[in-house]
């Protein structure tokens, strides 16, 4: 038989554990939700995050803030979410690269994209497009390639970062067509487009939204979109595949939401339902289209499938290129 003192101590310990668990649950329920992104304020993803935060405040009945953590190819933001409590109060909005391409191009990452996160929802596609100055002598990617064969010194292709789908598309194109196109990395779309307009750069590749205002102003023109299908944002612009230009059909350019591994299923389901509802709202969708996003609203399981399929499709291309990202 247990001694009364032992029974008393055991009861106190159980009560303390119960109260501790209740307190932790209450803390999580009362804590604000943070949406973390790996980019500075003012960009397309930042705009989506802030618009989504406004909607989530109503849906969740909680304070929702956006926390910008730019740098290290979004790895600072991704690592911060990995290390956050798995209570649903920290959400990562991320492009495809950290989950699809970075595992293929970095020798070591500060996170495991398959084990450290739970995909919540696929939020939007961000179509990529090849552009050039309005005054250029070519008006399609096919015409540019014919032109560059006669002008091999003008084979520069601008892009915001090396190690992305545009980079590997250019490398594939070189192999398939015997060209010597040179990928040129820029710190952002504005300086790249400025060089296009000024004639210092023949063509560039970035999301549709980057050049849309300059296209309207008559300073830039589209040469073709990447991927298998035309974008509904620029339906008049043919894909590169339609033009017989191969190498750019695998173009994972999307944004999705993730939470730390271990987040309770009920919490993930609540966030999934809320986020899908937000991006499928016609008013929200129209607002995102203005900044170059095609909202989707697919469940987290579809994000897992996309990551696996796209990574495996790109693996042989990356390995053949020999490219390794700088740490």
C-alpha cells in the first residue's frame, strides 16, 4: 500500500502536469499567428502574405502578423519556422525552390524539406516568362534563338538567381541546340529589366508580374512563357514548348504554406480549410492576379506530390549540369 505522503506527492505531480498542459494549450490559443516569408517587404509574396493575414484574422479569430526574414535564398525564414513550436502559430509561405531544387543543389541544408515541415496548402502559381526590350529585333523565343546563332556574343540570359528552373532550362537548351547561352544572375528583377531596356542584356526570365507594367508602357515585350500550358494571366503569349524550344517544360514556380513537423492534424486541417477558402475567393483571386499570381487552393497532400514529382524530374538535369550552389 502506498504511504499517504507518496499518494499526496503523486497527486500534486499529476495536477501540475495537467495544469502545465492546459497552460501550454491556452498559451498557444492566445498567441498571435506569424506568417514568415523569406523576402523583404514590397514583393509579390509579401503582398499575398499581408492580404492573407487580413483574412485569417477573421477566420481564426486571432491576431495574425507577417514577419519578413529575407536572406540566404530564403533559408533564414525556412530554418526559423523549422525551429518554431509545432502549434500552428507559425506558418511559412514559401516558393518551390527550398523544397524542390535546394535539396538537389546544396551539399547541406539547415533543414530537411521532407521531415521538418507539413505542407498545409498550395496557394498560387507564379508563371515565369522570357522578356526582352520592345526595340529588340526578335519577338519570340524561337526568333531570339535564330538571331543568337548569328550573333553568338549576345547570348546572355538574365535571371534573378542561379540554381533555379530558368538556369537549368538554359543549360538544357545549350546542350540540345549546341548554343552557348550564358546565365547571368541579378540581385532583382528591376536591374535586369533595366539592362534589357538599355540593350545591355538580350533577354531575361522572371515571373510575369515583374515586367507587366513595363509591357503596358511599351518598354518590354514577352517572348514566351515557361511550363506546359499558357498562363491565364497572359493567354496571348505562347509557351516556349509551343515554339519548339525544349528544356523549360518543368517549371515549378508556385507558393505554398507549411507548418513545423509535429503540428496537430486538427490544427493543420483548420489552417488548410481557411487558406484554401481565402485563395479561392473570387475577390482575393482577382487581387492576386494583379500582382502576377494565379491562385490555386489545393490541399497539402497535393503539395507533397508536386515536390516529389518535380524534384525527381529535375534531379537528372541538375546532376548532369554539375551545378552546386554556394553555401
